[in-house]
């Protein structure tokens, strides 16, 4: 019931925000208003952060250190990171750029974790100098760390990422725990487990283990199996060391998101329950815990609003041409079966559109035939000047713009709804101007290359 109430409240806020965005000129059917805007529900983001923290607080033994580090790649926007930091979250970063965003948001090194399968020596040196936690992804990276730690002792917690090789979920490209995944040290390869135990015994400064076996399309039991493997390896290492050398388990993230409705399922409470069943000792206080959630914190709280510019009928099926396409929903356009999105219909004033459902395609502005957000989708028939809303896009969609056709990045605004239904907006990312776009494309280097 609580989840249903939360979803209902989010839907009401969303409709209020669309109407307010039109009224305040952030988007609209007239040429004077932008044809495209992206919105983030700040109350929803705060609620998700609180649900995550609450689920772990209820399960973990008192005094258990827990760091929830938001996966920056899911929404690389400094104001979003600041909002999450205000909710008590840190940052998981996987590149120098993401680290720069975390630092710009004021997230301290003690609340930052560096993961990446291809860290340069310079990246590692910077992280160790700052005291940022580092998870080594390979044997060669561990050897590089040997030299760096010997040269400059560090306060950084250092761990090793393992691949528990527990199997794939429904989306192959996002399955990080397959037999041949590029991430981590493969735990079930011949001799790997013994090598890992010896690697820790030879390096007293290794104090963490990391695994990330979840993602969209990976069911909870499979995620929990990966965490169980991680915990068992930590116990084996500590038994061999005769002390608690491994003191922290970074269990990653990857809670799937329901893209078919406003429901939040599975919940963080469901996730914790699955872990408690699979790994009863995980929350007993023996280990500090780190999580790295991204999509599940932000996805449900993002909304694309785009103008319908034209409509036509081809082969007997209506098509609505909009300003939202591959540049915002790249995964959906290129892999629609794996990444379906809902489409909401609004009229030109931002009110939910009424009318009998008509099967119609919803297309984007890019110049290739596959730039479609939905095919034969039943909606009230769209007309020029109407608006579409694309919910569940707060992570890995409009936050990670794809520059096809040099389509400029749209503005992103966070919105807050007060007790009387008033909506206020705060900019998280300004719209990219054509001058910005040209500068990014080398306008100041406009001499022939040869």
C-alpha cells in the first residue's frame, strides 16, 4: 500500500510539473517556448535515498559502517550529486571526469569509491593521494598498486573486485557476472581463488572485496548469489590470515527498475530481504558495507517533455514526430525490446490528453528510420502542438546525452511541489546553445586539417 501511495503521489507531482513547465515557458507548443525539456522530481529522489538508507539501517547490526555511494554514471549532474550528498550518499566514480563531478559537488574523498577496469597510473596516483577508496580490477592493476603504495603510503582503503561468475540476467550487455565478463578477477577460473587468498596475505594493505553482480534484467536471487560468493571469499581470506584483514564488503548495486508502470519494484527492502536470506551473516556487523546504486535511485524520478512538431500517416499508421529521440533515449532506440519506455500524452497546455486510444508511432528528430520511442503505441491521437511525456528516464537516459545529428543537450530542471500544488523549478543543467555546440565541435580550430 505504501508503495502504491508513493507512486500515486509521484504521478500527481509529474502532471503538476508538466502543466507548470508549460505555464512558466520551459516547454510548449509555441515557437517561443523550447520544444524539449527534462525534469527531475526532487521529492522522489529524496524518498528513494531515504528508502535505501532505511532498509539497510533496519537490517544491519548497530554500529555497522555503511556507505551508500551513488553511481555517478547514472546521472552525471553536479546538482544531482549535491542533492544526494544532502541525503547522506557518497559517490562511486569510474573515470577522471566522474571524480571531477563528485569533487565539484563537494563529496569528500572518504565518501568516494573509484572503480574502473582501465585506471591509468595517474588516476590511481591521484586517488591514493586524496585518500579515495580504490577497487583494483585486475592482477596487473594490483601489481601497479604494489609499486604506487610502496612509493607513497596512502590512507586510501584498497580492495579487489571479483567476478563471482554467477551468470547473466536478461540483458547480456549489462550482465557483469558472466563467465567471461570483462570486470574483476574471475573467481571460478582455475587457480583464481587460491591466488586471491595469497594476494591478500601478501598485501596487508588490502582490506576490501568488491563485486557487482546486479543490473537491469538481473533478478534478486542472482544478485544475492554474487554477494554470497563475496562474503564467503572474505571469510576464507580472514581465516587464512588469522585476523580480520578484510573489513569491508563493497556489494555494488544493480537493483532492477520497473519501466512498465509507476510502481517501485523491487524495493530496497526486497533487496535487503533477499540478501538476508542468502547471506544471513552479512548484516551482523562483522563487515562494513558499501553499495553502489544508480538507476534505482534516479530512474523513476525523471521525465522528458517534448513537443509534437508534426504528425503523418504512413502505411495506414499514424506517426507523431517529436523532439525526443535517440539523443535522450539511446538504449531504447537501439534496443527497444530490452529498454521499453512508457509514453504519456498531454495537450498543448500540459494537461493529460483525453480521447480514444489509437495505435501510433512516436518518433524522434534524428535522421534515421529507427529513431522511435514507441511503435504502434495506443494513446489518445497526438496532434501538432501536443506534448509527450516520457517517464522513468532519470538515469542513463537524458542525463547521458548522445550527440547524434549534433542535436543540442536540452535543459534539465529539478522540480519541487509545495503543499498547495505550486511548482518551482531549479536548473540542474542549462540548455546547450548552438554556439556551445559549435565550440565543442572545434569552431575555434576552423582551419583545414590538411
